[in-house]
C-alpha cells in the first residue's frame, strides 16, 4: 500500500512540470524537436515518478484495473495512429500487443486470427518483398486526401462506400447493383495518395 509521503515525493515537482510545459510549447511551435523533448531530464524525471506511483499502486485492485484500462487505451491509440498515418511497423506492433488482450477477454478466434495474420505479415519481406515495400511506404491504408492523418483501413472504406451507395437514391437496392460494386472495386484498386 502506498503512503501519502511516498505519493507526494513521487509526483512531479513544479520545476519539472514548468520545464515540460515549455518543451511542449516548443514542440508545438516547431522550436523543439521530439528527440530533444524525450531526452530532456525533466521529462525523464516525470516519467520515473509516474512509473514509481504506478508500481506502488499495482497491488491495489481498483488501481490495477485502471492501470490495465489505461494500457489498453494506449494500445488502441497506437493502432489508430498506425492506421491514420500509414505506419506499417506500428500497425504490426499494435496488433502484437492486442494478442494477450484478445486471449484474456475470451476472444479466442480474434487471438488466433491475429496471431496467424502477424505470422503472415512478418513473413512478407521474404515471401512478397514488393508487397512489403508498398506496405512500408504506407499503402496498407487508403487515403482520400494527402493529409498526414488521413489514412483509413480498407475494411472501413469499403463499408463506408457500400453503405453510402445503398442509402442514396438509386443505390444498390434501387437497381444499379453490380455496376456500383464494380466501380467500388475499381476505385479501391487505384494507388493511394501518400
């Protein structure tokens, strides 16, 4: 159990917080680089103090639940970032980190499918080097614009386009049928804009 003295000593000091706030402002306005911010002593001290408090609270049931929840949210954020930015290695890392969560939640089919997916995708450099090259360049996502954060998963785009075409007048349910699906497949087979 954590006592109040340990907690007070573990929380970041005002000087560190002020310096970290200045670093964040510099990062946002472009005067600081991410490497400088991550390697700064104040950010390192803040990180150590936060980890100390997390470790001290790990034996408390409610705290443990919230820490696990925050870890799962962090994995989800990594996955979303990987998809939106087209970062293939981050995508694989996020899926890898999801495996124990799928298993613990009883989603055995998700765990099995994700494991097989990872095996196949990690073998791409040798089995299909040209596909691996394209995925590494961000072509595993679809971009409808050239913005940095505009990548979308293929299944999401297919669902959005099909749902839109079914809901519009004269959509799939109103006579156009296979022509619309063929147009969708042709559109999705075009190279993405990176």
